[in-house]
C-alpha cells in the first residue's frame, strides 16, 4: 500500500493524542520516557506547534502518515536539517500498532526521501535504530539505507541510554 504523507497540522493533535494514548505501552520500549501531558491533546498540540516552528525555521519537515481511509496513522519527520556543504538531516518515524505490517512506514520513508532529495535539495539522510529494532532496520534497508556505524549510548530511550545502529542514504542523483 503506498503511503500518503502530508505536512503536520495543529488539527492533527486530537488524532495523535488518541494514537499515543492507545499505544503507550506498545511504543514505550522504543521511545523516550514522556510526562503525562504528552499523552493528552494539549500535550500533542504543544508538540505539533514546536514541530511546525522548527519547520518554519527550515530545520525540520514534520508530516503525518495517512492510512487507506485518510486517517492519521503515524508520524514521520526530517529533523535537524543542515544546509551549506553538509546538506543533511535525520529521519524519525513511528507507526501505531494497528497500522504495523501494512507498509506504511516503508512508503512514508520513501516519500520523505523524495522530499529530502527533491524539494529540500539535501544530499544525505541518516537514521538510527535500537540494536534489536529489526523491523525498523528492514524499513530503512528497503529504502536504500546502508548501515555505517554503531553509536554507543546514543539516545535515552525507555529511561536509559541505549546503543543505536546508524544508517544513511545519499541522494542517488547527486553529482
């Protein structure tokens, strides 16, 4: 199923709050520890507003992923956009448990790469996964990412610093 992504909007906060609340336990092993407010509409509205502020500053491209019915099913973001000689960013995404295994993440990542290398004119996109997150690693590999390293104690996930496998993909059309 091809993914459909669009720019995140403040109106997405209620749907995102429902998703993160419903999937709190499912996502916990893969996410940073969150305060209680993050799981509310108010918390999601604040998170969306912050993402849109980063977008307005040219530092991020935050999107939602829509399912077949057009409902919000996940988020995907190009973060830490750097211009100049580096022209790079990092990719982050999650998919609600009800939408897992349907190709949403693979399609969303493909769409974000087209944006990164097309509209944004970037040269490189990187992503990191927990060592044991083989499903996410497969999503990245299906989209042409290659493993290039290991970052010890890279991010604080589930309340502790955890190692991550690092991946990158370069613009195939760059000279």
